C-alpha cells in the first residue's frame, strides 16, 4: 500500500473544515448558530448586522452573560460546550445548541472576531481567529454580553464560496432564519439590519400574538387565529390562518418542536392534511405551530444544524397535530364562513361533518387517516363541480383537443395535464410550463389550422364558465378563463418585448405587508414588473406600495398577484434567467387578472373575448398548458344520444 | 428599487424643490404615508380633530413639499408656477368637498376676462395631492395618495372659461341674488369667510354699495372627481 493511501488521523484544521461543511452551509447558518448561542447565553436583545448577503460581514451582538477569557478560548475547540455535561443531558436538552461545533466551524472558514466579557467585570477579552488560526488574544473594554464578527466567510473554502447564491438570495435565507428564531422568543428583542436598512425589527413583545403580528404584518395577522391544546404531556400553541389566507408555497409554515424551528416531513404533512380541501389545491396556509413534547419523544441530535428531528412515533405526532388543527378549523368554520368557498356554512352537526370529511378524504387518499376532524368549508370544496372531472381525477389525464378548423378532421392532439391540476378549476393551480415546453406546444399549435374565433357562432355560456359556440358541424367549447388568460398573457409578454406598457396609477397606493425577503425579491424584480405595467416601491422593511397597475385591470387582482409573485420569486430565487422570471410573472398576472370561471359574461363581452383571441399569436393554450378550446364534431354529439 | 419612489427624509426637504421633477419626487415619497407619519418626520404636533385646525393637513403637506407661497395670491411654488391642492377623498376615491381656488373680488377689481384672471393663473398648473379621509377618521390616520401634476386639458379649460365668464358677469353686474353656489358647472362661487359677520363692499344692480359676505371661487366636486378618475384609478373602480 502506498504512503498516500494509508489510514491516518486527519489534522484538526481538515477535520474542522469537514465539520464546517455540515454545520455552516451558508451565511444564514452562521447567523442561526450565533443567534442561538446568544439566546442560550440568556440574551434579552440580539442585534444582527449582515452585509453582502453575509459574505462580507456578519455581526451578532447580544447582552447575555458573556464569557471569561478561558471560556472564550475553549469555545474555539471542537466539542467544547457549557450546555452538556453527561449522557443524560443529551436526552433532556433545553438549550438550542449543545454539540460545541458551531464556533470552531465558523472560525475555521472565516476571519472571526469574538469580543466578550463576564457580567460585572470591567475588562473583557477580544479574540481574532483567521481561518482557524488564533491571531490575537487581548484585553478589551467589557460592554456586557458578546459580539461576534464574521468577515470573508468561506475565504479559504473556494468550493463552498462558489455554491453561494446571489447576495439577495442569501439575505433572504438570513431573514428567514432570524424571523423563525424571533418568532419563538417573544421575550427577546431582535433586529436585523443590512445596508442601513432594518429588515427585521422585533422589540420585546408581550406574547406570541404580538411577536407574530410584528413579524408577519398586521394584515396577515388579522386573518390568523390562536389555538392551543394539551393532551398527555403534549402541548400545542400557535396561530393558524383563516382558509381565505393562502399562498403559493410553504414559507408561511413556522413549525417548532420544543421551541426549536424544525423541518420535519411528518409535522408539515400533518399541518397540510388538516387544510386539505380547505385551501385550494396547490396552495399553502400560514401556520405558526409550537409543539412541545416530552423530551424522550424526540431526538434533536440528528443533524448538526438541529433543523431535523426524529420523533419516537411519527404517527403520534401526525395524529396530535392534525387533530389540533382540525379542531381549530372546525371552530373557525362554525363561527365564520370561509370567504374563499363562497357559501355560508350549513347547519350540520360537527359529528356528521367530521365523519363526512373523513370519508371524503379517505376516498381521495391512499394513506391511512389518523382520525381527522373536518369542516364545512372542506365539504364545499369537495362538492365543487368537475366539468372535466374524469380528466382532473386521474394522475395523468388526457384531454383531447382539436383545432376548430383543422384541415384534417382527425388531426387531434393531446396535452398531458399534471396530477393535481384541474382542467376546470377557477384559477391555475397547476405548474407553469417551461419556456421550452411552452414554445414547443405553441409551435405545434401554430402548425394546426387555428380557428378564427370571431367567425364562431356564439350560442351562449354554460355554467358561467364555458362559451358554447358552433363552427359548421362542430361544437366548440371555449374556457373563458383560459381564453382571457391567453389574451392577457400575450399582452404582458408583448410589453416585455419592448412595447410600451400602459400603467394606470392608483389614486391611493395599495400597501402590501410582506416579509423582508419578499420585499427584497420584489424590489429586484421591479424592472420586470414595470414592463408589465406594475409600479411598486419599497415602503418599509416589510411593506411594498403598489402605485400602478396595468391599464384596464383592477387593483385588487393585481395586488393578489403581486403577493403570489413575491412567493414565487423567493421560492425560485435561484433562477438567474430573467426571461423566465418575466415569463413566470406574466403567466401569474394573466391568471390572476383573467375573468374567472363563474364570472358572468354578457354576449357582447363573450364576443369581444373571441375577437381578442384572434389577435393573439397562440390562442390554443394558456401558459399553464391548459387548452382554451375543446371541440366535438357532429358524430361525437350524435353518439352521446345513442343515435346512428 | 428605482429612484421614482425614493425614501426622502422630510427634514432635508425644507427648501423649495428646484424643478417640477424634484417636486414630483418628493410628492411620490409621501404616497401612502399617514399624516401622523409626516408630522412626526417634521416634528409637528397632530391635532385631535380639524374643527379648530382647519387647513392643518394642507399646511403640513405644503411644508413637507417645501411650498413657500402660503395663502398669498401667487402659486405655492412661485418659481415653478405650480399650485398645491390637497384634496380630501373618501374611501371610494371621490372628493369629499369642493376645492378652494382663490378669492372672488367683489369690489370691481375682478378681471372680467378668463385669460387675465387669477383663477386661470392658479389653475394653470396644479399638483393635486389626494388625502384619504373617511368620516370621523382622526387627522393623523389619514393617508396621502398619489400626486398628480395637472394642467387643464383644452376641454377642461373651455369649461372653466365659460363658467368663469358667467360668474364674472354676475359680479360685474351686481346680480346679488344670483351670487350663489348654484351657478357654474365646474367653477362655482361660495361664501368664504370665518363667519357671517365678515362683510365686504360690493356695488349692487342699482350701483349702490352694499355689504355682503365675501365669496371665493371653488371647483365643484363633480369636476375634481372627473379630473382624478380620468387620470388615476379610483379605489371603487
């Protein structure tokens, strides 16, 4: 065996770098570890400052108990901690950190400066560590508490540096981390600043409600409702959203186990299961859920970042969480009807409701149901008509579509619709086609002989959703939402292609309360939005002002679309393709602003819509891949009536 | 964010804006802000109600924008020739009251021709600043809307000219019994005085000097509503 392949003990610096790779994934990880240390030190105020998305500078200052010089030096050693002393402690953790890995890991991959002093002592200490090597140890004035400054993160790990995203994206992660930690500690004041701007400003709050209101904004909080429950040592407390408040991704889920923010599939699954059928498919609620379980029910020591946990019995967690939320939602539906469902709750006993919903959900789901309770809003959703129900129900449904004036009678082609995407839904909950797929679909559509929609003989509307038209021997059904979506999509896209977008200024700006990462995302997408006629400005760290909307559209729908766009931009922040961002925004805006299924159209409006469809380049599919028209020839219709 | 809606420290903008663009930038920075926020920026107290502080909102906004004309006959921004008009609107975006333009001289000094009138000069270029004010809302909670720099369109100018010359005719001929708010489609005359005891001299139809309540020129609500809705999207639409 050659010398190079012999087994050897790795040098400390390499061990530290390997460990740092696990603990310190990105700047947000540093912030998380340092803020948690501050909390474990009994801080009542934690101030975070970040520049350059955390690459250039991270500064965390607290007013906790501080450290002596010996302890400060010791904390630079791996597995040196004040939070554990015996095996038993590991299974009865109350502190946020315990592994003693964070500080040495951070110091290994940055220029690290620690200034600290014990409470009541005149002098403190200042330590400077450069890439894991202690450069300076000196006396320093003791201002109380601890200040850690991390500069040039990953300067000696270029591979990791390459994996970092845009400063804005990294900043979004930092905001998320601070927000999630701050949510769990209302008794501690938090601030996060970057480039002179306050991104999080949460003074000491009187309780969870006040803290949540501060972090999520008054508007969102007005639709949140408290819940708490206790059962056999398990405790739940938090706030859950009204069914009318939903978003396009799961960033509104703030889940904690024993005070620690976690990402756990079982926990998330249980929360979402409670909202199944209550919020539209593909949408997510906002839930702040603090789950306290006996310490022997959960193991936090799964991953160095402690974001993952292992429950002793996942089923138990599922049952408890979903039952708590089901109960809370049931109470909500009993007191106020869900605005999204559009109908008042019926007077049905809770038992009947619960049983009906349980059965309905069981029928839909293959997995076992762990005793859920339901609500009336869910039943209303379950009863929603499915015009093309068979297509929507199957996982890979196929809708047969034929252009109205095909030169070849049988030249139909099929478009697969992804599972969960309703072909008859009110909006577009399905996934957006990729640019390439969109181009391919439309290229194919362009080869077909598309109908002159204006030449169709308009018969009338069906279910206030579908325009029934005749074209010679054919029945042409036009989805009014998809058709209008097509028209608007092309309009927004053409604006981006250089045509002047017409913006209608609002007399009174609409204020949208969002979290800081969404505000940043919208701020960066402002140019693309302006191209579509949407004029925005940052109004504060957590608010955006909508000043102008595309001419001819209502402010309400644009406002809703902007909220969803922010979600998408944050979720898809990794995408550097501006054209795709613009494409996404156009599609989303078109979907939000188009007439909906259920909106009554007059004959003139219906005809005007058909004429506008003719003016689009691609009038056969919307950006979500949904067909605009479905055709039935005379033979098909005759067969419906079992006639020869 | 682009520089169209910058965060402007009001403390730094006490000087008059150098040009219309600077004025609009300041006005845009106020859009969406509450009067309490603006007052705090300017270190000004907020009254509990406006009964004893009529004109407080307008004066606050003048100060925030660096206006210098005050209540003089000249425009609020004399070097720009721009008049500032704050206009209270309801939650539906409709103006809640008629808009004061200027005093209507009843002593014979009124320019009979629209082209030479103070009204025309005042309305030649107006910065409209809507203030959302629902009934009973405390002054501090009222919010500033989107600024609109306006000059009358040809049609609006014709309408104002016709009204002005009709009203000027009534004043010149001393038609006292018709000097009321019913005349004029866009422009109207209304009493403008602190109380009914305030009187000015005027020649009546018989060329006799009589004492009457002073009058002022006002823009009707219907006119300002149309003006705003032609150019801005009202909340109700």
